[in-house]
């Protein structure tokens, strides 16, 4: 078997028809053995970047079947360590193990309140999260804004904390799915990121590696999302759900709106603060609506409830009783954080580099998620490269949301930066993110569609 032959097969042969149009000819569907040969060789170093880059481009143009995507996911999954959760019943790991994955957005802190809410309803949640890149935030960066919080858990510690408190939050180590780290870096520099099969395999290989039995996907669409349209989001959601099911996992997806930021706070510590508000029963309406919907799906897949409404009510009860908040604070303590200091800082901890954006006219507000996220990068919330540092106290506090009415001179939002120099370019970009009109903008439903 040769890498060149695999590339040629996936590339296919193009033949001109009578009208001069090029048509793809031949069998381009790869076998599990062919995909395994390519992935194993790349991780081992026997197949070079340039050949894998050529294969990625062939996949980008010609796609993959659900079966091929499943094979690719399995090969990536087994390129490194897999966290095993079953077989540890004597240690308190009883399952069901259900996790949630978001395709990323602005102000999207949903994993943070969701995990303790669902854990308090009897589901064990093994959550492996990522960092901020580009305009989207990262759960690990948010958690590390809590003094002392550690996200680099060993498999043993990960299992121990799930058994003790119902959930734990960890990051991907070098030993877990190394193929994904290598392929993602190569996709990033070869313009092959926007491929549904490659996105699917990247997401699922990490999620299956953490040991989950069932997965709920929050697939965002809109200006602040990777998938800009509901059509594209639905294609990705179907790919994620069907590939997960082909791998023996229960799965469901919600397609949710990301044209405007979620909640009122964008930033690392600011989103931890809004998480506390959610768990204290005062969270923003939009954040809580999507959180409860995702929680209900997780409880349904875990067999804890019979209907979606029953799941939503169970999630609301866990917040109202204070149990979800206590689970969150217990997790903070168990992962090295200072829960008491966190509570004392709530509403007070802000960067000293501050400015305000005020309305230049009266009317109804629209706030663009993508430009808001990019301005957050200027402020220090996110990063353009994986080796860049983030600022824990940088961010944006919205005083109004899309659809709200405002008067000229009112504060639209507050900006907090990593230094004084970043405030001006961030504010200038945010000026273009805010639109004020005489007529109230037509709103999108937060949850566009459910896929099971």
C-alpha cells in the first residue's frame, strides 16, 4: 500500500462529457485499511506533510461517506490514549456518561453551567474542552481565570473527580488523539478547515476519547459561528449525529443562533461570573433557554427523563435548589481553585483599562456576534495563534441586547482591555458591530432545529 495510491483514489479521475463538463469518475471511497495506513503513517512520521496535505485537499473537494468519516474518526481516536470510564463501578463511576460539544461562538459559556446542572440530575459528565482561537472563546481559558484552577488532569484524576462530584473539566493532552493535533495544524495552513467530514472526525475523535456513551451537539449558525447558514449547520449536525451513532454512541444535536452574542458578558472571568449568575438563578434569558434545552437532551439520552419538558423541569429544579451551584463550587475546589475568593470577586473584578461605547442615536439595537468576538481578541479575551496568551480580566459587558430600545447617549457596552493601547482599535471595531435603527429588528429563534 502507498500513500500516493490512496491520494489518487480519493482524488478520483475527471473526464469531460460531450458538453465539455468535467465529471468525477471511478470509486473514490476509501477502505478502513487505507485510512488507517495513512493516519498511522502520518503520526509515526513515515508519511510526510505534503502527501497528507494533498489527501486533505482531495477530501475537501470530494467529501467522505458517513462510513469513511467513521473510519477516519476511529483511526484518529486510536492514534493515542483513550480514557476508559467503564469498569470502575467500585470507584463510583456508574454512568451514564453524557457530554456536550459546541461548535463555538461569542459569549458561549454554556458548558460551564450545563455540566453541574446535568450532574446534579444523576448524569456523569466527562467534559474535555478547548481553548480560544480566533473570535471564539475557550472553556479552558475561562476556567483558568479562576485562581488556582487546574485543567491538565491525568486520566486517573479525571475519573476520580467524575466519581466524586458527577463531572470534571479537562483539556486534551499530547497523548490523547495526537492525529487530531497534527491534522488540525495542517488543515489550518492548507485551507482545508471547512470540510464537514474533517470537522466531524476532529470533534468526535476527542469526544469519544474522553469516554462518553452519548453526545449532545450545539451546532451554531450565524455571523459569529463557523457555519454561517442554517443549511450548512444542518449538514454538520447530521454528520456529527450520524457518525456518532455509527460508532455506537447515542447522539442528538441542536442548531442554535449565533448572530448576536449569548448573554451580557464576553470574556474569560466575565463569563465565569455570568456562570455564577446562571447557577444562582439570575442568568440571562437566552443563556438559560439554550442551557436548559441542551440539559434536557443530555438527560433524555442518559435515560433519566422520558420527555424533553421533564428534562427542562429537572434542570430548573437543580438550579432553584442550589444543588447545581454547589456542584460548580465543589468542582472549583477539587480542581485547585479558590471558590471563596471567586465568590468574593463576583461583580468586582475588572481590568483597570476601561472605556464605554455610547449610543449615537436613539432606536433599536442590533449587535453582531462576529465583530464583537474579534474586538474581544483585540482586548485580550482570545488569541489568533495557539501560542498567544489571553487576559483573564479583559472583555465586554453589554448593557443592551439585540432588539432592545436605547436612547442617544446611553451606554451600549463597557470594554475592559489587557492594556490601554488595545481599547481604541477594539472600540472602533465595536462601533461597526452595533447598528441602531428606527424599527425593531426581526429576531431569530434561539433554537432553530433539533436533530436526533
